[in-house]
């Protein structure tokens, strides 16, 4: 019996096994917020209903103590999940030592050091459940469509995504790398199976501390024989919209717990605009409008709005503080005001950040040079005018990987596609139609200063039955960050590995 099943047992006596996540006391009453992994529910311990010993035990319980409770299920719409337990008996399994994480605000550094415990907190619990729903959704989607799941090796001799972000390791005295991507192996498998997808950890050694970078992240890489760029983009869009729907349908409770704006997720389940890189550059620089709007003008408006909201929040805070200082208010009214002040201050932090960032975003967007790759802020500016993800295709070949197919109409560009998510989440998917001509691929390997010897086996794929094919890679944590509205990818994976973070 689990908390998630309480609704099926209304009025019945049930037994729950879990941990005390929060506790309040009243006269002859203890309210335990019990969590058991499947959910959270309030357990009401009333001195009139339990033995004296049990009442004493309930009042003494420390946070995160493990208990078994017996009681009857009562409907109460005010409670999380809509039900609570009227307790008859409690058994103590373990009285917890003083728990380091309280309901007070903790700094992120402290929480990250206690990641092994932080995972029990409500919001982290919700995020991990959403991650799980997404993982299951990914497998369902591809399995239903006849894709074969394959596991690519993690020790590799090939630099798939450039040589600058490799983790070096020793493989019986031979130099090897931790895989940056399973794609090259996926291509081989696609020639055997038709349509495949990998689902595994990948490694990038960039020493960057941005909110989008992990050293170890999970990537899903489908690869399809006889697919061109357009078919690839159709699949990406269908797949991503399927996942968004899944999350919205299956994770209502979790999304509500973390305060994710569901409307913006629902809106993103619509046609994804497709733009060439060249058009994207014009939009970024404010030279080209989208539905009569210029990205830079909208950002300037955002800045003006942020500034005036900040001002009005500050004066409201001042007013409320003055009221409290005057004295003579009831305790409830004081608390109400204090609460408002805390919320306004939190909102102001976000607004201050926007006021700091937007001016520099505008400057760098205006001065963006054609041929360069988009930075994080460029992606935010570019997606500002869209409610769905956008697909940017036909990239300058100088900034993309060696395996991407050159455009027939203009060999300065390659048939790559990046999907950029809205609300500042940026690149979530990278994909391409692959170069299928042996000679071109050989010369691209040289251009990228890679050793042809290392890619001998890969080139065989262009010798024996070479066909047009395409695929993409989606970063699981970036997708989860978007769905959960997490500012930083570190909260979207149980134990993040990042530059400067190896413990716990
Ligand atoms: O754009 P990337 O580097 O593409 C590839 O690796 C291709 N081999 C994929 C393919 O065509 N089969 O990475 C794909 C995605 C990115 O869009 C991003 O979502 C994620 O992987 N990603 C990262 N996520 C977290 N931390 C990092 N350091 C990431 N680097 C890439
Ligand atoms: Mg990329």
C-alpha cells in the first residue's frame, strides 16, 4: 500500500511505511507529513484516537524518522493529494538524528553537498519523478515506432564531437576517451537494423560552469537509414511534442508542486517554426521581424517592464515594512505582510537579474557575426519571440561536426539542425543528415585534423551500401530542465557530475 493509492481506499484502514517529512504540533495533536516515495500525505495523530505511548512517540518524532502508521483514509481537499490519514497506531522504525535540511532557505552549495539527502525534498522528488516519466516516454515512443534500442560503447578511440572536450583514459596502455556521443556506432547499427536509438551516458570535458553543462549527461540518439534532413526534423518535432504531452498528462501533481507554468508547456505542443541559420542570424540582430515583432525591441520592452516592476515592488516593500514598524498589528497581519515582503524580494532578485542581463544580451545580439555559433544569451534572444521550440537548420560548416552532409545548393553550409527551446532553455537537440559520400567524408576528416586511421571502420559504412541517413541527439537533462522549469541542469539528474563537483 502506497500513498499514491490512497484515493482507492477511502474510508478503509490502511498501513503506510515512510518517513516524517514535516511535523506540526497542536493541543493533543500531531500533524505528520508522511512521504513514502510515491507521494506525500498528512497523518493526523489525535490523543483521542491513539494510546498515550503512541501520542508521546508522535510528538517526539524528529524529521526524517522512519515509521509505520496504521489509520483510516479521510477525504480532505485542502491536503496534498486530497486525502489524509486519521492515525490509530504508529510504530517507530528509526528515530532520525537531527536532520541537516530544514524548511528554511538553504544555499545551493550546501544542498549540493547534501545531494544524497536533498533528493528527499518535495521539489527534488517531483523533478526526479518527471525525469522518470520522460525516460519511460522516450522508450515508449521509439519502441512503438519500431526503433531498436542499442547500447553504444563508453570507451572509444573516436572523437565524435571534436577533440577539445574529451576525457582521456587509459585502456590497457592504449589511449582511449570516454564517449562524447554514441552516434558513430548508432550509424553502424542503423545500417543493420534500419532505425535505432541509443540511451546512455555521454561525457564532455569542457571546464564550463554554465547552467546548461554537465560533464556526464544522458543522451538519446536515434539514427535512421533512408532519412533526409526534412524527415529528421519531422521526427524530432513529433517526438518532442509527444514527450511534452506525456509530461503534462502524467505529471500534474509534480508540476504543481514545483510551480511549473503548465500553460507554457501546453503552448509548446504546436508546430515548431523552422528557420535557416541565416534567417536566425537576421532575427537575432533585429533585422528580420517575426509576426511584426523585432526580438531586440521586445527585449527592450522587457527591460522597461522589469525596471518599473522592480520600482513598484520596492515601494510596496517599504510601505509594508513601515506598517509593521508602526506596531499595533495583529500577529496574523504581521505574518501576512512579512510573507508578502519575502515573495516580493524573491521576485525582485529575478527582476534585478533581468535588468543586469538584458542590456548585455542586446549588445551581443546586435554585434553577432555571421558564421559564428550562437551563445547561450543569443539563444535566449532568438527564442524570445516564440512559444514553441524552434528548429535552426543549414549551418555554416566551420562550426559543425565533420560528419554533417554538405548542402547541395551551397557547400558553405551543412545539413545540421539544432532545436532551441523557449523561455531561455536554449539548445536541447542537435542533429543532422550525415555525409554519405566516401570521398567527401574523407576530406572532411582531414579538414577537421582527425586521423583517418581512427575512422577506418566508420568509413566502411560509406563503402558497403551507403545510403542517405540522419539522426539527432537529445540531452535528457536539458529536456528535463525545460519541462521542470529548472534554472540549472544540476537539479535534473540524481548525482550531477560537473566541473568542480564529484561528491557525493
Ligand atoms: O549537439 P551535440 O553535441 O550533438 C551530438 O552529440 C550528436 N552526436 C547528436 C547526434 O546527432 N546523434 O549534443 C546533443 C545534445 C545537445 O543538444 C544537448 O541537449 C546535449 O546533447 N548536451 C549536453 N547536455 C548537458 N551537458 C552538456 N555538456 C551537453 N552537451 C550536449
Ligand atoms: Mg550541439
